C-alpha cells in the first residue's frame, strides 16, 4: 500500500501539482493498487511525500523499513533545500530528464530519478466536434504580451478564448479543447507541462510563443 502525502490534492483549483496526484491515483485504481492519502507517515511500507514540506521535517522519525519517494512539488531548485536536511535515504523524483540534469548540475547529491506524471488519455482524446475558435493558454507572462496576441487575432477576425493558469476548472478546459482549432501557448518554462500534454493528447495543433515580447 502507498501512503500519499499531498496538500495539492485538497486544492479546488486546477493546477499541475494537483493533476500529478490525481493522475497517479487514476493509475493506481486501474491496476488495483491500494493507497491511502495523508495518513500517518509510518502507516505503510511505501510513502510518497508529494508537496508537503512540513512532512519532510520528520524524515528522521520514519521507520527505516519504509521506502520513501519525495517530490517533485517540494523545492523549485536544490538551493532551496535546507542544508541540514538529509535526503540520502529517499529518492527525489523529477518529471523530466532536463530537470534532473539541472538539479545535478546545481549540486544535488542525493538519489534522484525521473518520473513523468501520467496523462488521462481517456478523458483527453481527439474530438470530432465543430472547431471554430483559437485558444490562448496564458501562464506567467505579461498582460502586454497577452494583449498583443489578442490584437493579432482580432485583426484577422479570429474568434478566441483565453484560459488563464490557476483560474479555471478542469471541465472548462475540457470543453474548450473540444471546440478549438489550435492553441497559442503563452507561457514560460515547464518542468513537464501537464495541461500542454493534455492538449497534445487531444490532437490539437499548438503554437508555442518564445519567452520574449511578440512583435506588433
């Protein structure tokens, strides 16, 4: 049995960290693997501390026979990890090879493995409905850049919808993906990009705008 320690799973908003947990649970259900959520750290022989930094403080009190995974939504960079924290007995998981390489390059010295979160390809799949709009996915970029993209679409008489990261629910995103011809991805960097991969699983073409201000 796996004990999942996660604060994101309780969040009502649709964000990547929450989807990491939800998609894992979906996979566990498919293979009938037992799990519990946010129970005592010693209640199972397998423990995953997903994003709860407070739980990390009790690593030295966890039984030695408990196998522990931590991450990926704990620390953005290895420099953010408290120096006194010993992670030698746990495996830190990262969602891509690139992130692992960055961490190793920055001096992370403990066990680290790559584990991309799964995508629900039953929920996110190609749709045969009428596709008559463009979708702007807006994440952590300037409103000036967003306005520039909007103006270009308006000048070409293209109908569009905006999805703002952290300000939509999953049903809204699903319905939008059923109607769009293509997506303009106005974001910065992604450690994995779950929403992006959900769009790709839906077979929707995508324009990725570089992290620079678009020309007028």
